[in-house]
C-alpha cells in the first residue's frame, strides 16, 4: 500500500502510537494530496464458523484442507491454538470444553480427534523421549505434586475472587500467600514478624496477615474458610509439578478422571501454600492407585491431584544437540554432498483423490443456507418439517406492496369473469389449500410492521387441461425489490442428468415418483408468515370483497436440505 502511488500513506497514527510509548515522533514529509475513489466490497463470513480455511482463505473448512494435514501434528495443534479454534471439532472459535460437536474423524471415524488432527500411520514419529508429558528438555523425570487451581475471596465480598494455584502441603504449620494475592485484595494491615524455617535454614522475615478469607474449588462445589495466613514471596513456583489432563490421559487407571482435571492456565500463578492448619483440605475422598511404580491420583475436597513421576520413560531430550546437514539420494542413501538440482522426478501421489472431487463446491451463500436449515429445521407435531425463510444478511427492508397485490387481484378477477371454467378450477385449487391448512386468515398487524403480499395468477399444464395451478408470484417486483431478491437461493442439489442417464445403463430397474403438493408439506415458522400474505375472495366468490390470507407452508421450488437427504425438483422427488 505504501508503494502504490494512488494512495497516500498517513503516518499521523503511527507517530501518535510512538509518542504513547515514550518515543518521539519522527517527522515525515507527506506527498501532495490526491483524490482517490475506491469501492469496497466485502463477503460476509461467520466469524465463529470455519467455513473459510484460516490457512488459505479459501472456501473449505480446516477439516477438508489437505495441505493442512500434511503439516506435522505439533505444528497443526499450535496453529489451531494460535487461531483460537476448537481442538475438538477444528471448525469453530470456542473452547473445547463448550464444544457440542460429536462429528467423528472423516478418515478413521474416531471421536477422539477431528479430521484436521488425524495422524497417518506414515507420519507417526517413534521416539524414546517423553516430550509429550514433560514438555521440557530437563535431564530428570517430571513429577506432579498436590497443586490445585482454586478461587480465593473475602467473606464479606464473595463476588470479588482471584483464581490462583495453591500447593497443598502437610509439612508446614502456617498457610502462606504471595504479595500479589495481598495486593489484589488491597490488604494494608500491620506487618507481622516471623521466622521462616526451610531446608535453606532459618530466615527472619515479615509480612502482612490475611484474615477472613475463603478458599473455594474451581467448580464452586466446596468452600472452606482459611485460617490466618501470612505474606511470603518464597513459596516454591515450580509450574512443572502442576497436574494436567494430558498427564492423566497417559495412564490407563487415570484416564477416567482426565476430564475432571482443569488444563494448566498460563495466566494463573502459584500464589498460595495451604498447610496443616486447615485439615479439611487434606482429606482424601477417593484414590486411584495402580502399579507402585506408576503415579496415583487423589480426590481432595478442592479437586483431583496427581502425584508421582509421570514420565513415560527414562530417556529425555538432551539440552545440547549437534546436527549435520545431510541430503537424501533417490536411492534412499544419505549424503553430505548436495545433489544436482537439474534432475527431474515424477511424484506418483502428487494428485490425491478424495470422494469430494466430483462434487461441486458450495459457495459462501450456499453454505449459509445449509447452516440456517441445519440449525432451525425441526419437525412439527403434525409430522411436517418447519423452517424459517432463508433471508440474506444485511438485506434491505421490504416495502408494503399491498397496492401492487390489489391491482394484480383485479386483473385476475377480470380473467375469471371472462372464463368461468378457469374460475371453477381456481376455486377448487384454493379450497384444497385452505382445507389442508396450507393457508390461513392473516391477522392484523401494525402499520409500520414489515410484510409482503404475493400476487396470484393461474397456469395450466399442457397435459392437464382440467387442472389449474395457482402460482404465488414471489418474483414480482415493487419499488425495485421482490421477495426472491432478499432470500438465499440455496445450493443446487438436484440429481446430475449425466449420472441419471449412466445409471440407466448400469442398473436394471428405474423408479420415478411425483409427490402431490410436495412443497406445501414444508411449513414456515410463525414469525415469517407475514411475508407470505396474499389477497383472495372468501370461498372464491368474486362478488365478495378481497380478504387477506397468508401461507403457512412453502409454495416455491426451493432446494431443501434435511437429514434424510431429499433433493427436490420441480415435479419429482428423488431420495438417496
């Protein structure tokens, strides 16, 4: 943008930001002002749904991105976490604990991971180091201790709470807390002198006192009153000893409690050490024990903890790594010499095929239509499916086109008076709609309420001269707008004609069917029925004044997607 001569780069904001951090503004000479005319177009994208690949910005989800699955598993997990995407479904931006998706992996059908995090057999790494559990390059095994994530608050102010990690230790006689906790609650009480005795010796020190506090479990099911505790900044701060769900999942006897252990929160610090002056916190309500060499778990009043060494083996990553750059020859033999770059090679699997290769890719608008139907489609008490009208986002407000509907109704009356037979056919058609509950008398609405009226006209099929079809004209424009223009059309889900013809050559029997009034069996939600109003004479009597009605069901050939995978065409229904 800076290099484009058609734009003027404004350094005023940048200079202001520099002044905010204490740096002086750098004077710049701005080029002459130019008149630039631009038009900005945007595509509305749902920020919570990953229908647009965050890696490429293309119209496919992260689970469908083959390039993303070619990356190492650790790199994929880091990318998903950096983008704040759910690790359970890899489809939306929310926490994994709040994810309600039960969709299995599209490759191995496992419910443990999404398709984006599938690990192929060829990609699995075999290593003797337990980096998944340790997560560090320490030369010694990792060990977990009694460290819990808890809430601390004053008795008189329970709504003001601080989440901290607390060490449960029965080898001391006084509960301690760091200065950060005291500063959070603005404790300004007198300082108390005491002697701190540890393995390092005796140390005279002083600190504030905390009186009248409560410690509470993270799920808020257990609350215990804390004794008087002292301020001390020498509390051990070894975060590697905090139990985590990943640690519990590595051992068969602890997997059932892995969901009960909260994830390690990097924003929460170890700020409290609870000693034996609060005996209730040391009570063990349940215990998980296996082989003596394996870690065990205890359920305390404030939650579950894991104790013992949690490494999977005794081999760890060395802190010093020596590497030599090598190359692999086509024969598979490594070499330190760089091969010639002029050699051509053909990769057999450069074009990977999937089951979706022959399917048309949905547009952003098609995907939005499917999302509306999947989230709002439901079955009514009468067995019919109910769905809202698929309105576009940021659509214009529809004007009241009742004058247009009245004018079209008078033109239709003139046609019926000239052709009484046509009138009888129309009366039979409309009476059937009313008898089956596909239309109802429209209630009165406020003058400023948004609504739409559908003009009517009759159509005869060449092969059915004795049966008329009354069409509700949703494409009629009024003041430059029509109902169809503010609705999403939806994806084209009709059967491919080429596929139909080829199946005639492959299979022995072909079946076709015609469902009478197919579209009238899809109901419209109550709030959207005022957009389907129309004018008609009661009982089809042209001498009676026009009355307002409204449709309760869909009446146009709109593609419908549901769990039964029904694709609707104009005159037939094909089920797969």
